């Protein structure tokens, strides 16, 4: 497996993108390319064979992928600017890219985000949340990833567990997999699905691409208040959806940190595999990725 790592700072981009995203860092893993902005340490692009999976700043002010603290009831809206949109300190050491936020006095937290190449078409992400306040604080890691509507989100259902009521309903639950097909037709109100999960992955299939987020499986007793392990949000204009995953809710004493590790995969879907709810071949492709058993013929 080719693990050659390229890290480039991009200084010449369009004026709009420069204003929105600031300086960018690019990571290449096989045919997958990820671009990360120093503003908020936000992932603003993830492509395979030059096909984009993330929404862009030109589509909505909520774009790309970011990290929040959970639960949302602790902060409401908008997210803390120091953590979500202000410049991060950048360090590059060999094949490791690290971005560190300033300490945020409002939230009492500081973020450290680290990226490395995991293998062909896969990138490992580590999120560290540090309690920089003078009091104990409970918190969970919450990754929010915006993708275009028009695809199918799916993940293994975790069964019974206390989660908020969902306004977004799955269109199919079969063989332990929850399927949510998302068209592009506007709706009257924003909708959200809250769910338990298992196996530690959430996938999205669209435009011939399979996007997979792999993360530690979390039991319902460890969920942040009023959150699920997996959440899917659709805005009413259908300009984007959010693929959201949560880590365990933990008590951090002053100076303590939690670490949330993920791996992102982005691969082409073979033309013989239909992108439709209930297609177990899509699940097979996901499991082959997360278990490291993807064959050349499947790529």
C-alpha cells in the first residue's frame, strides 16, 4: 500500500477562497486529496480523482468539516469563534500536520487537530480537546461534516438507547443498517436524525463516490446529553446535509485532555454496485475499507 505523503502550503488561490478559508494545507493519500484551512483547522475539501465530496464556501456559510464540543446545550449558537473560525497555529513534522487553536476563554477549551496519511485513499485524524479552565468540565468530541444532498447516508444501527426524538426518519432499516436517502427538494423545516450506532462507521454514497468516517464506537450510557452517536442534519433549503459523529462524554479536570481518533476514506464506487438503499454491496465495500481488505478489483 502506497503511503507516500505530500504536504504543500497553497498560497495562490482565488480571492474569494482566500478570504473565506485563509491559507490551506494539502494532504495526498493515493487518489484522495484533503485541503485544510488554518481558519478553524477546518477541512474544506476532500476529493478522489478530483471529484469533491464536501460542500464549499460558495454553497453555504456552513461548509466543509469541523469539530464542536458536545453537548450543544452548553453553548447554543454560534460556535465558539476561537475554536471554529479563527486562525490556528500550524506545525509540520515529517509526515504529520498539526493545527492548534488559541486557548478559548469563553468555552474553557483548546483544540489540537492532527492529520496523517493512513494508506491509499485514507487519512487519519486525531482531535484533542484540552480543558484550559480552572474548573472541571464535561465534554464530548463532535465532528460535523457537510456534504451535498442527493446521496444516501447509512450506518449500522445500535439498537435501543436514549436519544432525542428525530424529525428526520430513515427510509429503510434492514439487516442492522439504517439508510437515509436525501433528495435535493427543499422542505418546510430543518430536519435531524439522532441515533445509536455500532461498528464505528458512518458512510455516504453520492456521484460514484463512497465516503466513510470510521471512529470509536460509543455506548449510549456515554453519549453527551441530548445527543446520539450518529446524527444527520438536513437544512430546509437542501443546500447541504451534516454527517455527525460523537465521542464519549467525559469529565476533564483542569489541564486534562480527551483524544478522539478517526480515519476518513474516499473511494470510487464500482460501476457494478448500485447506489440505492438496502444494497448490501455498499456495506461490503465500507467494511472492506475499515477492515483494510479493499482489493484492487474493488477499487
